[in-house]
């Protein structure tokens, strides 16, 4: 076994033993080790790490930074065991502040356009999957990984509740859904089982090959849908992402509550729980993400300050 691969496996086992999941990090680190093996390397070099991190040439720089960070953290650990290890500097592809730029917020018309575009994908199974997948992301505000990780026995389509297990913060939660969403998921399940009666996975959402969806392929497909739907960000703004459907759900919910005159401060903890946030403070971040939301909140404040007639 290559010593670098063995070191990577021991490193991942050690960190997982401390409670870290490292699902994406583990996959990326394995890809880097394979890259190193292909180039005859048995230790980490800055050049190799940077070259590998930037391999997806069309990717967003934040994704390059994420890939390099995975190698950087591993190399820090490895440097104590192998003096040949080079640790990529912090200022090389820095990630910066991930929340410095506001998310792209989809309009209802754009979400419909995305779902319509999903239905035109060449593979019938991919078309069915992404029609249902994008729709669920839009109406339930799930994290992308949560929707991908959903298994069939965790989707109770009789009682209309999803069980989201072992989430980002190691907790599980129940996500009740509107009956119209449940109807769409039932239709998808029937179509999915018709097209792939013997899948390779218990996953609720299947890829065109009958396997569980993974981030990189889902993102590529979503980019195709954005193009087909004619959706693009304004000049200078970050490009739309699949994950932004979660942001859109949160902002839309808050705008609706404000427009209905609801007690948003009282309702916010329930939204935080529904979305799997650790506290309402995390959900409050969405307040500055959208001018329409700020206007709605300001309007409520103006109403409260008006003199009685």
C-alpha cells in the first residue's frame, strides 16, 4: 500500500474516531492521494496540492480553496510524521469569509423554470430525479447533502414526514411536508421504481445509473438546468448554486410572515428547528441577505411607530 494512502486512511480514521464525519473531505482526500499516486509521489508537495486543487478549471475559486484546504489540514497532521511533507500556505487560494457575498435568491418563476428544465434531461431517470429533487429543495429548505442522504425508509409518504438523520451538527429532525409535495414525491417514487426496479442503493433519490446522488454530479446537472432555464446572476454577483434554494426557502418564509403581519421573532425558532440550525441566531443571518426582506421588516417597524389615528 502506498505510504501516503495509508497515512490518509489512518488520519481519517483518527478524526472520525473523534466524532467528525468527513464524508466530503474523505472523498476529496482520496482523490488527491490517487492524483499523487498517478504522478509517482509518496508525500505531499505544495505544487501537487495546488495543481490538484485547481483541476476542475471551470469551478468557482471557492471550490478550489475548499479542495486545497482538505490537503492543507491533512498535510499539517502528516508533517509531524514525515519531514518531507510540504504544507500549503494559508494565503494560497484563501477561502475568505464564506458569507461575505449574499446568496442568489430564486424567484418562483425561476424555480418553475428549473423544474421544467429538469424534466427535459435526456435520461428519463435523471429527469424524474432532478424534477423531484429540485422541487423538494425549494419547498423544504433542506441542505443539499441531507436531500442526497435521504433513504427510502426515511421518507414517510403516508404521514408526510421526512426523517433527516445525523445532520451537519450530529442531530436528527423531522420535516413535515405539504400534501402537494408528498403527492409529487409519491409520483417520483413510482416513476423511479418503474425505471430502476433494482437500484444499487437504498437512497430515495437515484442518479441515472441507479446510485446515490453525489455533490459534484448534482452540481454539474444543476448548472445545465440553470443554462436551460436562462438563469444567471447579475454582473459582478456570485453565480447561482443548488444550495441557494435553501437560502431562498428561508428568505421566502420570512417575507411571507412579515407580509402576513405574523410575529416573526416568535416564529423564528420554529423555522430554525425546521431547517436544522443550531439556534435562531444562525437563521437571523438571512435578514441581511435580501433587500425585499429588509423592506418587509422595515415596513413592520414603520407600522409599529405610526401614531394612532
